């Protein structure tokens, strides 16, 4: 399931600890831990299953949660060797009674806490991140969304107002806007595609474009507007209602929202029932920044305004 992504970092952190915690105990005997699981190797009588090998690959970030791992692949064989090594190391650690060391026991208990917590979270999220819930939230957001207008425009950026007016006269006489953009525009980002800016809404544009295009109609040429790099003539190719984001494009964000929303609710519920007592107090001095010894001699930093982009991106079109 897509929601499994947030738990991948937990798997990475737990990889070695889990192997040590589980080795030396053949918890499930010879019964497969998962439906359809396959026994791949036996180490001193303990069975290693394909799911154990896949879990190690996930823990190391070599495959994603839920991704297949071919048992005949080099990666599978390498991960299987590492699982065998971990079992041998853990068995030797137990033989030396390292598992009875108080520090080791605390670390093993911490690993167990993380595993059980991770499994609870995954089970909780699995109930929340369903296709019905994803579609329902998408439809709710679409109903609440306020649509503005999208403009499809082209531009020709010229050095001076006089140049821009000269090009405007050529266009009025029948010259191709696209051809003149390729021939005369100073903007490298749009010049070679005929000055095409794509579809955009005015709220994502730098102020000169927003001011020049406000209220512009299809087919209209506006400007010259002062922009980064010169003066722009802008041709409005089309005006349409803003297009909704497709469900598939919105899906990752919806899954993240449902995931963290459900985890937050779970933790709030558990904390409300628990008695949590902080036994330490923050040190106020540790929170106060300490200036460097020569801070009084250092000149104040100079700030300069951030430059505007030469050609505004069609951000919402690219998002689709």
C-alpha cells in the first residue's frame, strides 16, 4: 500500500537490532510466517524465509515496502548471506551471554517497542488509507476549491521600449509572433519554443506580468511590460477556467494527509490516557545563542533583493 512509505525509515533503523533480537529464537518453528512464504536456507536448524530476506532489503533501503524481490536475483542472494551472517553473530552473542548484559537488554526492549509501535501504526493507517477514503477526500476538496482563470501566453522580451514598439508594428503588419520570438527575444528559456509560457494563473506570476495580463482577452497583445531582462510583449493565446488537479496527481498528498492525520489521532488518544511525567528540565542557558567573540567587530551583512526570474514558470501546468 502507498501509505507504507512513512515507515521505511523505521525499518532502516531497526534492521540490525531486529536481526539480533530475533536470532537464536526460531519463533515460528518451520511454519511460514507469511502466506505463501518460501524457506530459503537453514542456519543451525533455524529456517530463514524469503520474507526475512526481503525485510532486510527494505531495511537497507534497497527496495521499497511491498516491492517484489526475485529469489534468483543477485540482490536476494546478497541479502540472504547478510541475514545468515546476522543469525551467526547473534547466536555467538548469546553463547557469550551478551544478551544478559543490562545495556543489551535495554536496547533489545527498545527495538521491540519500535517494532510493535510500527506494526500498530501500519495497521491503523491501513484502515484509514483506503481507495474510498482517498476518493472521498479528493471529492470534498474539489467541491471546496475556488477556481480562477488560467491564461496561456507567449512573450517576446526586448532590450528597450522602442524595440518592443517596433516589433509590435511588425506583428500588426502580419508577422508571426512565434517567429519573432525565436528571432528577437532575449529570454533564452522561452525563445526557442516561440516564447511559450504555457498555462498559468496570475497569482504565480511576477508582478509585471500580473499587472499587464489582468483582464486581458484571448488574442490580445499587451505590453511592453518591464520584466527581468528588458521589456516584454505578451500575447494571450487562451483564457480558460482553472483545470482541477487529477485524482492520480493528488493521490500522494492525500495519502500523506490521511496517514499523518490518523497517526496524530492515535497518538493524541494514547497520550490522553497515559500518565507522562517529565523528569528533566531544559537548561535556559543552553537555549540562549552565544555570539562569537568578535561579533561586535563584524560588519552588518548587506542584503540585496532577490532577482526576479527572467521567465515565470507555468507552475500549475508543470504540476500536472
